[in-house]
C-alpha cells in the first residue's frame, strides 16, 4: 500500500513539473487573472469563455453506500472518509468571475472512522462533480475489498 501511495505522489509531482497549459497554476486558486491568462494562452474567443483545467481536489464523503452480499442489503455510513486527489474541471465566467460548474475527479480517500467490523484503510474513487461542491461517484475500498457508491462535498482549489 505504501508503494501505491508513493507511486501516486511521484506521478502527481512529475505531471505538475511539466506544467503545460491545463496544468498551469495547478497549486494556485483559480482567480480572475489566472482564468484570463489561461484563456488568452489557449486563444479562446467566445462571448462566455470556457476553460478546462487540472485542479487539486479535497473530498469529505457525506454518504458512502456499499452492498453487503451476505445480508443482501445496502449499508450506509456518513462522514467516514476524507481524501484528496486531482480533478479535471470546467470553468465559465459567472458574474465576472470564474465558476466551476462541473468536472471529473480521481480521489484517494482515507477511511477515517474505523467501525467494529473494519479497520481504517484506503479507498480509490472516481467522481463527477457539479455546481462547484456536490460530488457523486464510485470507488473501491482496499481494506474491505468491496466497491461502494459515494456522495460527498468536494472543493477544488
């Protein structure tokens, strides 16, 4: 598991080191100046500029749904995992400032609250975000060795 974390961290830093257009300003918050600079660099000419950019993402899972094969029932847990990852986000101008209206994320989540039947572990999730903060997706829990559905609150910098 440590090798996987080190590998993902290495890939993230290697990709940001080559910092081309969609990676430009990866660790800076999206500001009006940064948005305008990226739009100008890409040569986008439109009434309402649209921009795709890679951004770091932080997630708090509001609801985690998993299916128990033995009891043939869905089980839910709330606010049990937190994590971070990378997102490919779509930005538009709203009220003369950049607004993240939707995007896609890959997240590594730490199961922060161990239960009686499971220890703390790590999960990998793919999510779709909408309206800046709402996040829905699926993932896989490596500790419990099962898939889950995820609804959460996500923030992209």
